[in-house]
């Protein structure tokens, strides 16, 4: 049995949305700093280091996408 994704509309308070926006903004900033530090310390020369950095980049992109979805 295959399930498909269906878009839903949810109602949230403005305070909850603003809190989520603030948390995502801080999370993005912190993650970008951690990634820059990771690159300086370890680089991306090994497969493991490259995969870790790419995973971090993907997480940052997901946070940016979530933040964009919360912005009117």
C-alpha cells in the first residue's frame, strides 16, 4: 500500500511562528559557523570529511527551506 503526500493547512499562533523563525535563524547561523570551523580544521580531502560537510550543508538548506516556508 503506497501513501502519497498531501499538503495540509495548519493553524498556528503568531507567537509560535515567530519563535520557530527565531530558532531557525539562530540554528542556521550556528550551523554555518560550525561548518566553516569544520572546513578549517578538517578540510574535505577525505571521503569521510567531505560527506560530513555535505551532510551539514544539506541540514542548513533544510533549515533555510523551513524558514522560507514560515515567512509570509
